[in-house]
């Protein structure tokens, strides 16, 4: 499957001749663009990509279609496996597998550190960019400051084409020391915010990040929540408890841990035990409460036992199957 937004793979099919044989009926490519756009708006991601490949006219007319139908609160995110070559494996909500060619995920150790609403935040050494793998849309950001820290968790407040988009990248070298890099839409430079957590209650490795009511939330795989306010730049740390208590504030989202394991994703993807997979989580709308998100944590999947040979090292990300067309002149600095 080719994910390029401008390629098309077949000539437009012809309608049969009319009954009287006087002249052929109109080509499919000559259908009104307004009608083509309406049809495209109702398609899921796989059908939309095929639809866009029929001919150049259909490709152009369906640029505003985004496969939003597959990102409703009742739908689960898909899973994208990458890291060995440009040939990536995509697993749909229903368990159907697709092979998709994504060269940008096979370039200099590219790693997804954030996923939300179909957009991925990709880190490649110090270069960082937004990427939609289904449309090949890419929006470069200013280079990330160099850091000795090796563990990353990232989130963004809204789509990168939005005027109010804020990006956060949290770097963590140990459980106490953290560096947060913050960038607002149109900004040229990241601002750095450092924090040292109290030694008596430091978080473990951060597994997920989400934007919530003017704050970025960072959650570890135990019971700690670290928040950073984009208004007053204040850090806070909380302990998450499992039961409601009077006077205790509730977290405004649902948390889902170990999704890869509980869904038996190795078997669904056809992987053996000789693989390790570093997985980026995501945030999706909750089924019961459409205005509330459910947070799917990142995971690190290791082989169940030592292998005689070195394990294959793969990467994965939970992603909503969305299509976003971005003009060639679109940039982080351009107004929308």
C-alpha cells in the first residue's frame, strides 16, 4: 500500500456505453467534486486510500476527507509496527493485517514518542516532527535541545495545524530528575523547565503523557502522576489511588495499561518470542463519556526468556487511523 497523498495507482474506470450506443457515459473521473467529497467523507482509512488512488481528480476532491468515522468513541485504535525496514505492519481494530510502506519510519532511528488523533510525534536524533503515516504529511519542528537524558514521553494539546498547539517533551534520566521542553505553535525555540522530584516519592519511568485542562500530565507505570501547568509553569506530583474518597479530586480520564499483552498482540501480529518491542501509547475518546479520554499506556515488551541469538528490536505505536492532507507550504510557523 502506498501512503503518498498524490500518487494514484490505476486509470479511472469507464462507465459502459448507453443503451442506444450513441455515445459513452461520463467517465468516473468527471463526477462533480462535491459528490466525490461527500462519498470520501464516509469512508474508513483503507477504503479512503483506495478511493484516492482511482484517479487524480478523486485524489484532489477527497483531500479534506479524514476517515474520522473510524475514530469515534466506540472504536479502538489500530496498531502500527515498525523499526526493521520501510515495510511496516498495520493491525486494524478487527484484527486484519496490512503491509504499508512508510520510508520516514525507517530513517536514522526514527522513534514515535507521542500519538494523538492520528498524528504521531517522531524523534530522530535531535530532529523532531509531526507525521501522519496514512497521508505522508510531515510538519517539522525546531530541533530539540540536546539532553543527556534517554527516556522520553511527549504529548501535544491539539493538532499541529491548530493555532493553539502546544508540544511538550519530557526527558527522564532517573526517577528524580526531569527536563521538560515546551514549544508553542509558531515558536522558534523550545523552553526548558527542570524539576527534581522529592526523593521520598519519586515516580518510576513515565509511560504516558496527555494534555488536560491547561496542564500536561505524565503518568508512570505505578501510581504517580506528575503535572506541569502551561499557565504558571508549576510542577506538581500526586499519588493515584484506586478508590474514590471524599475531598479527593478524580482524574478526568481512564487509564489502560498492558494493552499489548492483554490483547495478545504478538499472536495477532504473527510475531515469535524472539522480539523486543518498544511501544508508544495514545489517548482516545472514551466510549461511555465522549468528552473524556482513555489513556493507553506505552509498554516495553521483552522476550520471555534469554535468547540464543540477539532478539529483534522493533517499535510500535497505538494510532487512530486518520488521514490529514497538509499543503506543501504548510509549516509549524505558518498560520492556518
